[in-house]
């Protein structure tokens, strides 16, 4: 199984990779399949059923909007975010959708798109069934997809250990564990980022393409930080959560760093708040590795570029390659989906990845990088997913700010050591997976437990 850095970091839209990006990608796949197989002209009706966690929290995560856009031919990475509201308003007013942008059919959310809150498909908590019918009401095509986290979508045939789309690319340095990764580094003398770069080339990209692709991801991340800082007001969804990044930015600019030696921590929190507020508002985002946890890697990377002397583009590339190597371990051995393992899989994985990236660009050895990644996940173990109102706002936005500073602490602890430590990263990832398995479903992106039921929405 080969996973590329561009699988883990994908340009998409907020607020959720599994509940917005995944459903949009699935709807696009379905509409495109009808188009490619010449079935579009015969399609008279399409029915979409969202099951399990998608049924329970999909409304708050914008899954219905995502499906509408996907059916009309949009993809998360290409959709023009500024045009979304107007297009959705038009589709809702007319009660129609243009399948794959060309074939208009009636489509009404609540009638043709159903949030099935009581049923969860056995294979995965984020199931979706798409059915197209002809004029006579006969089924033209039925597809079941699963949104397995980070915007990854698989069809119903991929289950169990085979949830990730198999990719038979042969890597020069294949690894499925931290131990194997370190062994390659020790045998070759390569850093983790250099090793990842070699692996990336196996996907058919030149070194230049890889570097410019990664720098493009960084450009989207930093645009997102900038946009989040400029915007004011209340986030959509009904909780009336105020955006805070703008005001915090103004305060930090007015304050002197000399009087507060920990002011950098506030800047880091600001960078994460800015991204996650943009995510909550449905803005342009890089899944890193998910949307809910999309603020941590950009926040720590922005910290690197603004606070670490001699930071440069080469460091940015190395940071993201290293973070991706750790992301591969989470994706291969546990999960990055809040619906599967709780928030430890989203914020925990992102914190671990950011810790690793920062450690490498601060001069850490592969052992210190592995140590930092382990610290980054160990202290997020057991973290539940309980978003209030099913919105990716509380606790998600602040949680990213806290985890970003935690990632920097993890990197600093690891850099002060020699890489030797008690708990191996592989053991911490296994513990995350086991803890996720034992976690009650109400703490896995269902909004049926934790803060979601203890805080009254007003
Ligand atoms: S609580 Fe964590 S896992 Fe759940 S939606 Fe928020 S960021 Fe994602």
C-alpha cells in the first residue's frame, strides 16, 4: 500500500474532510460514472442516503451542500468557494440539480437526500448510498461509498483492513511502521524527509514537481491563515460562535513581545484559530490530514517560517514530507477519522505529524523525529469527538490552537533528548487504534456525547 504526500494533504473546502470533502467527492464520482457510461440522459431521479455519523452530524458539517455540489460535477479541490452560496441558493429555489453540470433533474434535500440518523452501515460509520432511477422508477445504478477520513472515499467493496484504495506503486523505501522507517534511515543515512522524497518520486513525479506541489500546498495553507485573520463576524451554523483571529491579531500586533516571553504561543494559537475559523465557514482548506484538524500543521509551519531563524522554502518542503511520513503510519495502522476513533485520530494525528515536521527542520535526527511524533500522539490518546451541534467549531477550533502549541512542546522535548525514549511511536499508534475501538460510539462524531450533550445550544 503506497500513500503519497498529496493523498494526505489535499486542497479542499471546509468544514469537514470526511463529512464535506468525502460526500462531495463521492457525489462527483457517482455523477461522473453516470456520465461516462452514457446513463445521464436516462436518469430521472437520484436518491442519496447518508448513514451513521453522516446521518447524525452531516447537516452541521454541510454534507447536504457537498452532495448537491458533487452531483452537479464539482470537486472539493476545484470548486470556487466564493460561488458556493449563490449556486446552492439557486439549486434550492429551483428544486433541481444539473447532474454532472449538464442533465437537470428534480432534487430536493429532505426528500431526495435523506439523513438516516438511526442506521449505520456495518462496514464503516460514514456510509452513503447513491441510487439513480429512470423514468419508470427502475434502478439505473446504485453505489455505496464510505468516507473514511481525510477526504478519502472508497466504494462498498473495500472493507476492513482494505479500506484505503490499494495503490500498487512500488516504493524504494516501503514502510508500515516507525521501526521500519527508522531502519531505512539508519541503513541509508537519509533523513525522514529525504526518504519520503525518494518514495514520492515512485508515483511518477519529478523532484521539481514534488517540491512545487508541496509549496503550492503551503501557499494554500498560508493564504488560509491570512484570510482567517482578516475576517470578522459570526461563524455559520447557528451557534453564533464569534471569529476571534482578527481581534487577537490586532492585540498581538499592539503588544510588545519583550514584556511577555510566551507571546509566541499566542501567535501560534492565532494561526490555528484563523485556519479553523475559515474551515468552519466553509473556506478553502488543505486537509492536514483532516479538515477538523486542519489548523495544526499550518500553525506550526507558520511558526517555523516566522519564528525560527533561517527558515526557508526547503525547510517547508522537508517539514511537510516528514509530517506526511508520520501521517502514513497513522493511516496504515490506525485511522485519521473522528467517526472511527474519535478526535485522537484527527487532532492527535495532526499534532504528531506537526511535532515530527518541526523536529526535522530544527535539526533533529530521525530518532528525535520519531520521539517527537510519539509525544505528539501520546498526550492526545483518548481524545473524544463531541462537536456541539455537529458543527466543526466547539471544541474543534480551540483544540487546534492548543494542539499546535503542544506539537511545538513535543518537538522541543524531543530535541532536548537523544532520541531514546520509553514508548515507541508504533506502540502509541496501536494504543490509539485500540482506544478508538473501545470508545463508545457516542464519542465518535455523532454529537451524542460529551460537550455536545452537556452544553446547551442557544
Ligand atoms: S472534535 Fe475533533 S474529530 Fe470531532 S469534529 Fe472536532 S476536530 Fe474533528
